[in-house]
């Protein structure tokens, strides 16, 4: 059934083929003998899509698509030969990528491999079968020049001037026949290009430096064929050893062979099953003088200087960047040999005379040799990418699924050492890897981790997700450009600027002190300006601030830079994930030895250095003045007073009508003020202008900050009508400059004393200044008394008393001492005021009652003895204070046997209560520890069971686990107490005092059975049961008192009880801490008794320094 038909075409040929994808059908037209035939492409519906024209008279006999529908091969019969032409379509243009010529008598036929889209099979009438495996190579030279082969034309595009996707180009080189291979030699002044053609000829030309290529735009240069003194087969590979030597791989005349070199973005192929290959060294000379800034291709002569027969095909050749006139040759299988040209070598070489080096594990058609710096030594690295996507350095595999790679040098032009490897993977991830990481780290492991990563949203700065599937790397723009060029499948070029490379290029510029270039890159790529300051430390930048200003030489850029300075270090925050570069040693040392004061911090020091450089090295101009104002406004805090002083000076010149050269070099006062208002808060500028006490300037600021005149004019009028001193005082109050306000009001005279006093009362920090101002004034006592009143109100009673004493206000001083509990001060002041003895005794009794109520019975005891002469009350208070030794001393000093018996009874009662409390506490220690060990053992067993079953993350209800644990042991440690009456025991109060205080401070300390934090809560409770310093001090005092009273046995029992409790508590805490970090509980060693025995011999002596040695058992 007919689907569609096309319009009638003349001279339709028999060649016809469907694209395997079914999108188009190709057919030959205009096949009349002696004419240039055309291949026309039709859609399924019969409409003509596009066409391509053969550029010579020929007949098209066969058209064949490859299985992926991206390459089209045609068999063409010409007058002198047959040829297979291979075409590629991109950017709406058909490129002739390869032309393989055969003699007419061979009758060549071909077919594409039905499963391998890049494999072409050719056979001839004499039975010779040749298989070609094609690969795509890029052609971006060291100076970022793109070369594109299109039949007899070579499209030349310098990408650092403009990003022009093919078929666009800056200019075109036209060759006599189709191009097979191209070699480019980059030099700063001259460039050399060699091209091998399909007919076996060689073309050599000389190009001027890239900076003079702009006048070549849209031009086409016809290239002449060079004269050869030898005839061999076509070149498979060709490259420059130096400006006068070429190295090529040639196939004999029985097997015509051609391939573009690794330097091109063209279709490369290599022929398998060939038996005759030769390595040729060709010397090129020019018999004509070159014309500067023109393309010179005439007068070139190629002479075969050396040859070497090879046993098998060569995969590729690359120049050795670290050795002059040297190259690396890769044979089939990945073995590498180094070839070095030398005049002393014979004309005919043998393979065994080449130096073998470490090669690749497989054939790598994509191969590059680069120079790298490793610890100060320049070495060569060979990168190779095989057909399976393995990127290798020798036998070492960096990436197993690489799709393309290129290299970047932080030095301009790419002629220096390579610093970064850039690669794309089959998952469309772009990696930027430092060469240092490759040389010394294991970066290949990290690349594989990211390739296998499921979550691509993870933050890492080493890779970029490509925006288009299948995009390939074709090159980089080296140096400060820091760009990566990719080509999409449709042929368009895209240029990206990875943040990592941009930062590296900025650091490289800063290292070389190229501040202008660094600032340009920062502005272009929107990097934080603080990167320039923080890169090597702001102290280092301060030293180079003058050079920075001189190099930038653009005050608008400097002003923009100054406006962006902020505190902190962006290297540790904003850019810490992008770079990890070591600072040069000399820079680090300079930073460490910097003598710059850092009291003002980064912002102020940097701004001060830039301002100094502007004032000393930049010619006076309006832009310079505005930049200086910016440095003042960006200060922390803003130096608005200094900025307004500069504006005030400009205004004064305008008012005086000065029009000299200096006036011309300044902006107008209004322009300067508007610039300052743009940088700072208008209200702050207005208040600063007020602080200068210049009402006219303040009015101008208010007008330019768009304030409502109804708001500020009445206020300024009111200030203008005040006396100068009062005006300044009023302004100081508004601006909260209280010290200045006090000085101005003091200078106003005695009539304003009340205002001064009220100002000090409202702002107590002014009292020291007030005392200084009124040092020789009769009002000084009133100032001191007012200060004392303030301190008394603030509960600073001791300081208040001192102030009252200075002004002889004794009654207030006595009250202040009494408020702070200083009974010595109270009674001393009472004597100063001449209080009678009866009143002193009455005052002392009042103080005794107060101190007893405050819980300070020891103080009350001293007052009772020294001022009231009441020995009985004194001893009673000492007993209450647990000062047993002092109580006995007073008793014996006054020979009061009745009081001695009272002390003895209280001491015995206290000892009994303490021993009872120690037994109760010891029981609780055992219960807490038992509960802890039970919980810990249960948690360990449950954790082991969960891990063995592999269900750790499936447990969602922790309370169920805790419930099981809580039933393992009884809860009596939390719920029961010893039922005994200790309400009258003063010792119980002493022992529990510390625990009650801790309980009030930590209300959340209650243990909840089964809670997640139960184990730690138990440990904290065990630690909290330790004897406090006051309890230990009271215990020792009681022991000595019992010995003085002859109660040795009771003292021994008390010491034994306290020692047992303290040792048990310490051992329990040590046992709990040891088991919290282990996953196994030992029933023998992890017991309280075991730890007590261990602690007896190793316990430090300070812990039981309270013990009496004569009471210690043997």
C-alpha cells in the first residue's frame, strides 16, 4: 500500500537507504556523469528535509546509515579513484569527517557493523578485508583554539575570543583535498599547523599569534601542498615534535590508512589487521620568508629524516611536555614507548631501541600527556580513556564509567603545569579533581562513591549535574578564564564556570599579587569581595593594600569593594566546601609574624589601610573623596563624625567662595552628603551632625534625608535659642552622651547644681566623674551621700556604707552594715557615733537574734560572748553551729562544768544520729547500684539481640523496651525509707543539707523507672550522695570533740561508719562509670565488694584526710 510520494527529481540514482530510526530516508540525485551529485533526505511523509552536495564530480553507488543513525557512509566513484566518504550531521549542517580512498581496480565495498555503530567493514576484489573502529576526538589546542574538519575545509575558532559553535568559525583554511589528520603547534608569537590529506599529500602552514587573528574574520585561506621527497601511504597519526620536526605514523600503499590526531574534535578511526606500519620523523623547512600577521603555506618542504618499522597498529601518539622533541607512542593493547629525536641516532631505527614505560591495561584511543608539579618536581602524567569508559593513569584506574575528560591549568595559556582534571561520567556528572589529590590521595574512590550515590542532592562541591544528557567535554579555557566548554548532542556549545575553578584562578592571581585580575574575576563571577581579603588572611592583605589600590586604578571598583567588606572569614564559611588549598609557607609565616594590631578587628584595619593608600597614593579627585567617605561609613561602628568633618570642610569652602585647584578636586558638599546618607542610616547621620553642635549642618542633613521640616525645624530653632552650653547639654542628653552632658552642665555654673545631681542620680555611672568635678566643692558630700543612697537601693550595702562613711553619714552607714550582715561594722560605727554601753548591749542582742534567724549561729555565739558576756548562750550557739571544739574551748576557758556536760550530751546525740544516717545512706547506695546493674545488663542483652536480628531501625517504641527493663528489679530504692525518728537529730540536718540544696537546684533529678535516661540518672544520684566539704569538716570536729570528752569507742564507731559509707559510695560510682562504656557485665569483677577491695589500696589519701589515725583499725 502506498504511504506517500515525493516530487519528481531528475537523474535519480539507485543509491537509497532508510535511517534505522525510521526518521529519514537518504537518496542520491543529480547523478549525471561529470556533475557533482547531491544526497537528499526525505521524511516519512515524502517531504524533503535537507540535502548535502558532493564537492567533486562523482557517482554515488552506495548509501548506508550506521545502526545508531548518526553517521552516513557513501561509496563514491571518481575519475581517478574510489572513495568512502563518512558524513555527520550537527547544527543543521553536514560535515564530511572522513574520506578513505582506494584505487579503482580494488573495487571497494563496505557495510556497517549491524550492532556496533562505530565499526565499518570494507573489502576489495582481491580479498582484503579491513575493519575500522571509529571514535570521536576533540580538537581544542593549548591556546583554546577549536579546529573542526569539514571535508577540504578546516574551521578555526579561538574560543577565548568568542564561543562560536560549528559550522560557524572565525576563519577557514581551504585544502586541495579532504583532510585526514591535523597537528597544531602553539607558540605565543607563531603557530604551526600540519595537515595530512586523503590523497597522501602533506600541507604545512605558519599562523601568526592569536592576538592578531581578529582581522581574519570571515576569511578563507587557500592552502598549498608542501613538497615531499618521499612517497609512502597516508598518515594515520601526525604531530609536531618542535617547529621543524613532525612525527607521523604511516601505512604503506597496499593499505591506505588515515585518521585524525588526538588534537581534533573529529571522527578518528584506526584500521585493524594491517601488517605494515612505519614511524616517521619528518623535517620541515621553508624556502620563503614568512609574512608577519598572515597565513604562510607556500615554500614548505618535507624531508624524511628517520623511519622505524612497526609490527602492529598504533593507537595514538602524544608529545612529551617535559622533554624536548619527545613523544609517547601507544601500541595496540595499551603498551607505551617513548620516542626522542636525536641527531646522533641512525636513519633506520629498531623497535628494541625505544624506551618502554608503564602503559595502560587496554588500548586507550583518548590519550593525553601533561606536565604536573609534585613536591617541586615536574613530572609527566599519561591519562588514557579506553572504549569501556575506564580513565587510567598508567595501570591505575581513576574512574570506571568516564565518558569524556579534559585538563585545566591555572596558568594562562595552558603551557604550564596542569592543576585539575575535569571529567564527565555516564551518569552525566561532571567532576573537577585536583591533580594533587590524584598524586597523593585516593580521589578515584570518591568518584566511584558519587557515581553509585542514589541521592544526588547531597552537598558536595566536587561534581556538577549536567543539564543535558550526553553532553561531552571538549576543552577548557585555562588561566583566569576558568571555563569548561561542553558540546551537547545537537552540536551547540555551552561554556560553564565552575565555582571551584573560579576560586582556584582567583587564588592563583592573589598568589602572584595580580590584584586587578583577581578583582575582575570576583566581580565577573559574583564572588564575595571578602574572598580577596580572607584568602591569605586579612593581616596579609593589609600589608598589600597600597599595591591593591594602585593596581585596580579604578575608584569606582575600589568603592564597590570597600562597601562589601564585612567581618568573619568567608574561607571558613561560604567557600569552605569548595576549596582545600594549602597556603604557601612564606605567606603563612608572614601572617603569623604580623605585627599589626588586631584590637580593631578585620573591618577597621582593612578600611584604615585602604584609606591611607587612597590619601597617600591617589591624586585628589571627587571620586577619591567619595571613596574615602565610604571607608569611614563602613567602619565598625561607622566613623560618621570624621566623615561629617570632611563634608563640613567642603561646605565651608563653598560658603567662603573658594574656587582654587583644591576646591575643584572635591565633590560638592551636597553630593558628598547624599553619598554618606546612601551608605549609613539617615537618623544616625543626623544625630552625628547634632553631636558636632553644628545646627546648620544638621539642618542640611535633615533636608537631604527627606525628613519632614515640621519635625526638625522647631527642634533646631529651640536649640538655637538656648545658651551655647545649655544647647550642648541638651544635645548630649538626646544623644545619650551623659558624661559630656555632665561636664557641660557643670561648666554652666552653681545655678545648675540640681540638674547635675539629678543627672547623676538618673545615670549612676556618672558618680565617679561627678566626684572628680566636685572635688573642691562644698557639694561633694551631697554627691557622696546620693551615691551611697543609690548603692543602698541596689543592695550593694558594703559599698554604700563606705560612701556614707566618706561623707560622715554614720547612721546611714550603720544601717547599711546591718543590712549586709556585717556585725563588726555595725558595732564599730556604733562606737563612732558615741553610743552608750546599754544601747550597745541592746544592739548586740538584736544582732544575735538576727544571725540566729539567718542560720549563722557561730556569728551569734561570738557576739554573745564578746559584747553580752553570756557564756551559756555562746556555747549553745556553737553547739547549734556544730563547732564542737570551739564550744569545749569556751567551756574550759570559763570553767563551766555544767556547760561541759551539755556539750557532751549534744555530741553523743549527734554521733548516734550520724551513724544511723550513714547506715541508711549505705543501704541506698546498694539499692541504687543494684538497680543500675540490672538496667545496664538488660540493655546490653536487648541491644545484642536486636543487632543479631538486623532490626535496629525497626524499633519505634522505646518505652516497651524500658518496661521490660523496669520489671527486672524492685523499686524500693525510690519508694522506701528507713522508718526511724530523727526529727530531733541535729546531725541529720547537717548530713542532708547538701542533698536538699542539690535537689532544689535540680528539680529534674528524679529518677523515672524505665526512662531512656535512667542509667545516667542513677549514676548522677550516686555521685550526689558523696560527703560535702562542710559535712566532712563537721565530722572531723565531732570526732576530736568525742576524744576530748573521753568517748574513744564512740568516736571509733562513728569514724568506721563514715569511712564505710564514703568508700562504698566511691566504689559504686567507679563501678557504674566503668560499666557504662562496656557491652559486657562480669559477675565476678563488676560487683561492689570487688571494687571496695580494689579501692582500699588505691584510694587517694586526700579523700579520707578527715580520719583520725589513732581510730583507724589495723
